[in-house]
């Protein structure tokens, strides 16, 4: 089955700096890669996703890049703000697995004012 | 639209008991997935239901089961509870299955087994 590894497990940045979270996956059949943000005590919320036919996707301060050859994808947050502080999860899913997502272990991002 | 609704929010059970958790998806969503979240194992897929049929199942013992009703509401059941079943159980709904459609999570049911 799919295995997703996520690094780093914790990340501390100064407000206004950029943050990068990296994930690798094992199943070459995976073709959907969402990112979720989970604030303390709240539900995971989808912040951005990318499909395998696209190498990069941006949404305001958030961008995701995908390298299918190397089987890794990354989340980039620019101009970080204190409200970006949360746990971020990457995930991967093959096309034939319905809505089954395999999640990475999570990254706790702390943005210091 | 109302979001995904899970009930109850909190549950405390004793080892050996069974428990049923409920999930109401977003209106119009026909796929419901269940995930277990623990500090040690992270987010793990339990199963997915679509049109009252189990679509996929994760690597959990048979004590974990689920079902979906004709109105897309879903329930999951855990029998013979163990201490290790203590977790946040998250339900997520989507408009379709396959095609990698975005999942919308509920706030979860926190189960504590003593």
C-alpha cells in the first residue's frame, strides 16, 4: 500500500518568513495530493490540492509543487502570519482507491510574531 | 450549506463495551469516509461508503464496522472496545467517490476507553 512520509515534524518561523513542508510517497499510482490544515481542537480543512497532471498550483500565499519522477510534493507558505500556526498534513491517493487518503505524520508549524 | 455533523462529540466507554458513532454528510454528498486520529498513528483510513456500499476498507480489525443509509448518513460501530481504540474519529464527506474529490471533515467524535 501507499506510504507517505512528511518532514519536518515541527517548524518554527518568524512572522513574514516562508515555510516549506515536504512529503514523499511510495505508490507510483497515486495521482491526487491534498494538503490539510488542522488548528488545535478543530477539524482538518483542505487548503490546497494538486493532481498528477499538474506540476505546481498556487492560491494566494500558498503553493504546492509536485515531482512525480521523484515521488515528492511540497507545500510552500509565503509571508507567514500567526494565524498560519497549525498542524499541516499532506496526503496521497491513487485513482483506483475511491476517497481513501494516506496521510503523512503532520507538521506542527509555529509562526512567531 | 451545513457542514459535516458528527454525534456525539465526546464518549467515554469501558473496555469490552461497544459504541456507535454517527455522521451526517453535507447535503448532496454521497460519499462518507471514516478516519481514526491518534497522536501515535496519526490519521488512518477506516472505510468509505458510497451509495450504501462499502467502497474501501483500511487495515483495521473486524471489530470496526460501518454502514450507510439511503439518505447518505453513516454510522460506524466498534465492538469489544480496547484501550487502544481511544482516539478522535473523523468523518468526511464528498460529492463522489474516485476522481479524487475533496473531502470535507466533521469535527469528530472523541472516544475515550477506560
